[in-house]
C-alpha cells in the first residue's frame, strides 16, 4: 500500500471519525507538552561551583525547584507522571465511533484489501492523529517559550525558558509518542478479525475476575515499607545504600505495582458489586446495571484506569503533605526552645522554611490537572458506551422502558464499582505515602551551641559568650489527613458525576426507533 493511499484511508470517514482524530490529536499534544517540559528541565546545565564552597545553584531562576540540581529530578518525574492520564485519555478517544470505523474497515476488505492492510490502516489512523497532535504540541511549546520568557528586575525568570532540549530529544518526543500510540493500537487490535462482511472480536474468557490483583497491592505497599527501612538505615549509619538504584527501583516499581493492582482490582470489584446488586436490588435500573456489570466486569478497569491512578497519587501526595506539615511543626518547637535558651525573641530560623509545603503545592496542582484530564477521558468513554449500545437502548425504549430508567442504570453502572474503587485507591495511596516517609517525625536531640549575650557581642566573639545546651527530642506522630482525603474523594465523585451527566446527553438521540434499522 502506498503511503499516500494509507494516509488517505487513515483520515477518511464520517464526522465521528474526524472527531476521534481531533480528540486523539489533542491528547497527544498534551502528552507532548508534558514530555517537552520534562526535557526542558532536564536540559538545565549544572551550575558553576561557588567560591564560598556553598551549594551550587542556578540563580537565574526564581523557583527553588529549578535552582537546586538535586530537586529537578522530582520535577521531571512529576511532569512525566502527568502523561499517564493523558495517554489513557488518548486510548479512550481512539475507541470513539468504533462501529463506524468497523464498517469502514470491512469496506476496505470488501474492496480487496488484505487483513493486514486493514489493520495497518486502523493503526495508522492513531499514529497519524498522534503525529498531528505532537507537532501541534511542539508548536505551542516553542511559541509559549517565547511568550513566557519574562525576566524580572534582577534578570531572573520563573520558568526555564532560557534553555531548549537538543534536536534529537525534540525529535524523539515528537516522533516517539505517535509511534508508541500506533504500536499500542496494533497490540489492541491483535484479537480483531476484519472480514468483508464486518468486524468481529475474539471472545474473552468467561471466567469471572479473581482477587489476585491484591497481591500487586501488597507488593507495592511492601516496597514502600522497604524503602522507609533503607532510609532509616541511611540516616542512622550513613550507609550509602540510599543513593543506589535500589531505592529508585522501589519507589517507581512499588508505585506502578500498587496502581496496577488498584486498576485491575476494579474488575473484581465490578463483578462483586454486580452480584450484590443482582441479589438484593428490586428496581429495574440497578438490576439492569447489575447484568451489565456481570456481563463485562472489566469495563470499570478500562474506563476508570486513568482516574484511579490519579487518585492513588493524589492520596499519596496528601499523606506526604501531612508528613511535611508535621515536620514543620516539630522544627518550630525546636526553634522556640533554642530561642528561649538564648534569651531571644522567637525567630523564624529553619522552623519557618515552608519549601517542602510549597513544593507539594506544585504536586497537588499536577494531581488536579491529572484528575480533570482523566474525567475528560471518562466523559468520552461514557458517551462512546451510550452510542455503542444505541440498538439495545432503542429496543428497550420500544419495549416500554422509560429513558429515565436507562439513564439511572448507567449511573448505577458507573458509581456502584467507582465508590469502593476510589476508597481502595485512596487507602493504597495513603499507605504508600506513609510508608515512604514514615508515620512519625523526629527533630532536635543532641547538643547545640547558643549565645545569650547581646547580638553585637555574640557577633564579635561568639566563642566567649556561647555555651552548650541540651536540645530535647521532639517526636510527633504524623496524622492521617482524613479531612483532605474526604475532600479528595468528594472531588473525584463530583468530576465523575459531571462527566456522566454530560454523557447522558447522548442517550436521547440513541433511543429512537430508527436505530433498530440503522444501528
């Protein structure tokens, strides 16, 4: 097949196909922006050593996260984590208008195309849409780089607009994401059979999901506890093991296993919820939702994947914030004792350093953005599910089932597995955050030298007027942020409710009697 013919067939179709390409391109553009931002932070050169033997900093930036080289890997990791819900959104957008695409692929087979050529067209559609999106993302990145470059009076800038990733890195981001999307589409289509008369999918195993994803959750939480043990060993003995690749492997590997366990465990939750609803429900809407959950329990894992991953990381971020807030309180108490021993008024000192909490504000913003993107993906999925079932909805309407009952059934099908899945995700995220950083904070201890004379005398001869004091140990238990977690869960439910409500708008045109003939 010639490249021009392949491109024409990949971009052909109805308005639904055009909408699918546009949404996939927008998702790819968002992912490209996140990757390009991470590459930009990575391109910041190491600062020159300071003459006063202090910590070398990139003083041209206003943000401490960009000034200190040791903090930039965390910024890069946060930006790359943002691509997870965006790529999940791209995958959900790629399923939009699947019946129309199936008919087009069958027409290609009817015109003489081979099965491999039909699959190539389907994969190329995702790849071309991704390439259009990444090119648009690159253009927005380059334009935004010039617009946001605004030095202050001292010549410092808030963002790294003074550096640019290398050309190979830019090419890898712009071309790598569409290639990855095309390969993912090819993998997902491996069970699809395209014939001249239609598109069929090989049947899945009818076995009900089991609770085996709990093993992944246990391993992920166990990895966080192991990392905490390594950190304590490093603090107590100075063992360099904490700077080895093992902690990094435990951090990302444990987080990935736990998030994957929550997502896959939603299939078992959906099946169990369907059985409970089928056993105890007496109204038509929950009974209809129960049959749908039992027929396809993995629907929740597919539709809620990106949202649940964002919930896990959001709950973990709240647990880490609680740790830093407790650490700040403990440091303030130590600072007050030190100032009282020196006969001075209470000063800020290191007890007023809110750097870690300010850094967590950036993380919380990233989590909120991820949740909004995941909710947008859920909206696409709900709308696609309504459109895909338009024949069954039309049949139910023709049999006398009110449209309101079908709408409530969709709400039951969405929220029945969602509530326990969100509770599980928040529990896992909280356990991992407390596992990584610990459940208590210890500050102070040992001896410190203080000067209780006049400030001028202390500055003139500190050794003469200073003396040693015993600094008490301040141990504080890190509380579980129940209030913040409740708000986090409530916000997730509100986002899902909004997405579901917008998706229900597609129910009215999908219940007309004409769908029985044209669907």
